[in-house]
C-alpha cells in the first residue's frame, strides 16, 4: 500500500527550527538517503524542488507534521486533497531529530 498524505495549510518556517539548511536537507538527514530525482507524488514526473510539509491522511489527532520531497506544483498549501506517494518514499517527522 502506498502512503497517502495531504499538504499542510501552514506556511513552513524558514529556515527550519531544527538547524538544517532546508527541509530537503532535513529529509536527507532523517532518512539517510539522497533526495529522489523526481517528485514523490505518485504519477508526477517533475523534479524535486522542496521538502514539503505534509500530514498523513490516515492520521488521527496525534498526526504530526512530516516532510516529503515534492515539486513546487505539488507543494500546494491550498490543496487539501489526499494524494498517493511513490512506493517506498519515506516521510520523516518535520521536528528536530537526533540526526539534524
Ligand atoms: Zn533538521
Ligand atoms: Zn510533483
């Protein structure tokens, strides 16, 4: 099953409070992976522009802010629809991590 997420309505704080130079860097540190070449939204073939803030769609009140590599078009705060991610894409927490 692919994960489903939706954009966060809030504008991301920049630079990230955790000390990373960007949320893409934060994603790389959190996952210990290189950023993907293309956007993580399933079916999108644009190149990655940002580490976008998203929420898990199957989430509850404990749902916390996550980071996922997206293109500028998919990182749309006014779009609250759930969308699927490519298989295997990791969605680490946006808050400060031990690896930051
Ligand atoms: Zn960080
Ligand atoms: Zn995209």
